C-alpha cells in the first residue's frame, strides 16, 4: 500500500510545509508581519496533517522518542507561561507592539513539528530561504546606514533582534554554502555563490546594526564549523576559512564608517560611568539596574515569580525606593531571558526554559555525533546547535523571548531544522 507521505495529499502537505519554512526563513527580518503570517500557516498545515493522518488507516510510524521529547519541552514551556498569565490576569506586553499571546506560540511550534516530521520537506527550502533572508538583511542594512544615514540599521524594528537574527542567518548561510560546495555539480554552483554572499551580507547587517551583545556568540559559532566540516574538507582548508572569517571581522572593526569600533569602545566608557561615577544612564548601566530589579522581584516569590502583570507595577515601586534606576520603567522586559523569566515565573519558569534549550541541544548533538548520518543531516544538526548557542547568548543581554521576531525566530528555526533533518531522498524513501 502506498504510504501517506507518497500519496497526492501527502505530497501537497510536504510542499506546503516547505513553502512555510522557506517563506518564514526568507522574510522574518524583512517583513514586519511575516512571523504572524507563517505562524498561522504553520498552524493550518498542522491541523490539515492531523486530519489526513486521522483518516488514513495505514501509515508508517515515523515519529521518534526525540520528537516527543521536543514536543514535551515545548508544551511544558508554554504551559508554565500560560498558567502564569492566567494567574496574574495579564497578557505578555511587547515593546511598541502591545499585548500578545506569546505563551501560545510554543504549542503552535509543537503541532507544526509533528506535522513537518511526517510530511518532511527538503532541506533546500530552508537553505535557500535562510540565504534570501540574510541577503535581504544585508542590503537593507547598507541602505539604512549608507543612503539614509541612520546610526544603527534596524529595518523599522528594534536594532537588537534585527542584528542578532541577521547574524544567525549569516551563520546558517555559511553552513548552506558548505552543503552546496560538497555537491560539486553544475546546478549547485550558483547556490554556492548565493550562500557565500548571504553569509557575508548577513554578517555585515549584524555589524551595521551595532548589536554588541550578539557578537559574543561569534567565537562559539565559528567553533561549530569544526564538526560541520569534519571529513568534508582538509584541516588546512578549514583553518584558512576560519582565518579569512577572523580577518573579515578585524577589517570590519577597523573600518571607521562601520561604527563597530566605536560601539566596542563605548562598553568601557559605560562601565566606567556606572562603576566609578554611579551613572546608569547608558546601555550597560541600564541593563545592570534592570537585572538587579529582576533579582529583587525573584526573591519576593522565588518559586512561581511575581507574574506577568506585576513587573510593570513593581518597577515604579523599586524606583521610588531607589532600588532600581528610573529609566528602567520604560522597558517592558528586563534585558535577559533568564532574569526576566526568574522574575515573572520563578524557578518553575527557568526550569522550563532550560529544558527547552537542553531538549533541542541534546537532539542536535546526538545527530552530530552519529557517523552514519547523511551530509545534510549532520549540517542541519550543526545549524540547529548554532540556533541554540546563538539564542542562549542573545538572551544574556536581551529578552529575545519577549520580542515577536526573536521568539518566533527561535521556535521557527529550531523546529524547521529538526524537521528537515528527517528528510530522505526519494531513492531512500
């Protein structure tokens, strides 16, 4: 009997999932409402897949224990957040965006993960989508900095998630370039050029955004190139590639119009003003004050946190008591995923957050270490680890899970990469 994946309906759903992954990857940082469009499309696709499977008498059981672990981690994280929202009586507030049902997004990601693991699209949808997104981010950043003369490139959204996501798109584009280089066939040559150009422009977009916190992840991302190129290129070629990347970074820092050097030097100025002059009116000082306020809130209710609604009520009180800096009242998040979660949802929330990171990290590491996996599976596993490492680093100085593009970026990329890693060519299906 023909399997459900090979039937006409199965092929349509596989194609639909591929289009969703491509569209999301290509437009996340380019179109302000893209995360909403493709999130809704992912939910529809998941319901359609469920309907098809419910009515199909015989189909191969392709889901694994790793799939259920990831779904469990997503559902746990969403459930803890949902309970906190119900208990506090307030939806999550996002800066300049209003109230949003962020706590429901992990459930949508879990549904789509199950759908995409059964009706698995080709990794080409992901690779090319990511490359298009990185190319677009780079061109937008050049236009905003060179033509318009903005101080930081941001594409009309917050410069921090724009720069962080551009850096991640750049890193995954570099993995895509490695994948297409190994094909060594004529049709893939233009994809190699596309991926290399995307990696460069995506990295340039990150630099032009002036997002310093995300740059800390660069050494860790470069370190992941070792398993990505294992047995694929010679150690000499790998070392030359890393040297080229490092030299590119140095040139970008040294080039005065880029503004990167000024952004780096200002860190020391901010630290001096905060620790010596007791002046918190700068990027570093504001973050340190927000973290201190978050810790005070966590101590008040360490197990369950103070709740979504209480953050904006407690900040003015802490300011009046001179425990927090007055500028902090304008921020709806505490500039750290861990501290923000500690304050709002306590230890229970942080445990669910750590388990979410750990679940995806473990399944990607598992695939990286399995020698018998195909090239695309190993490279996708490395890309997945880049997502986890990058977002963990981004979340140290910015609450990426309280940003619409940031949170959808983590869920979308981690789920899409895991789904595509289960793809098998027709000859092996």
